[in-house]
């Protein structure tokens, strides 16, 4: 055998502040219901015992600052503002300290969601893929290396649509913090460089329409922006 029958998909990547080279995305893991007030607005109980996860295809990653078409198959496309954590070292069955040491960078991200399809799947006890693994639905601002971020502490996390604040919370509101998430996830996967984790969204999620401009921020990190385009 030689070569491939067709061109393999391009590697998606996220720019890193101060680096010429970009961070290549291997996998995207997302945490569900990790802020109590968001779980409440979704009408479900939080699980404080352990986080739970869904995934997005790495091909769903797109840079912020762009126009992304309104996706097919939904009439209720939602924004979710999230803290993204990306790994720079292998991590398996890790302690909290090992997990923290493996973080390469942090960034602002959007977990765009076909809410109508997610809720329909949830009601039928089906997987969330149609609702969550949406083309161009993982939107990333440039990353900031962990050493430059310092302790995450209690930073504000917020999102506005067309200048109106919709989500406004603090990282202290995370039910499972970053080391807890990484330590738990490393019980199930051999994690490593290229693995990206979205840590969940605060309350205030809502729908967007074509023409809307989303801007999300976390203190000390580059903001993520997105303009919703006409239907694809
Ligand atoms: Mn989310």
C-alpha cells in the first residue's frame, strides 16, 4: 500500500499566544452539567460524585473571530461559554497534582449546541451526538500557556450576544474543578498532548439567529468571538 485513497482531513489546531506553532487538536472531551445553576435551568439534578462527558469530533474545532453558518437540522442553536483546558503531557490514572502539571494552556471556548436535538435525545435516552457533535461547533480563542495564566483562582466567566450579557458566573461555581476533571477522565483514557477538555457552561444559555455576534470571556484569557451566519 502507498498513500491514501483520498486526502485525509486537515489537522485542526488552535493558536497559542506568543507561539508561532499552533496546538493540534487530537480529541475534544466536554463536561456536562458542571455548574449547578445551569443544571437547574436544564431541569436536571447535578451529580457531585463524578463528572460526565460527551465528545465532539476534532474536525468540529474552528477558530474564533470567524463567521460560522447556522447549522442544519435545528431551530434552537445555543451558545455555551466554557473554559477550555489543553494537555501538554501524558496523563493516565492521575492524581490532582499530576493532572495540574500536565496542563499546557487554557483558553476561552464555545460549545455550540443544537439544543432541540440534544433535549429530544435526552428524552428518549439516546446519545447526544446530533445535538453536540455539530460541524464547526467547537470555537476556540487563542490559548494562553498555563505558566502565564498562573492559578486559575476565581475568575469571572461571561458571555454576551450583541452586547447584552447572557452568562455571568465565576470559576468557583464549577462543581468539578480542572484537576478533578482531568484526574477522573484519566481513569478512562490515556490522555496526552492534543487532548482538549471543555469544562462546562454556566447558567444563561440561549438561542442565536443569523447575524448575532457572540463574545465570551474569562479574566486573563483572550476572548472568544463568533458571528452566526446564514443557514448553511
Ligand atoms: Mn457545554
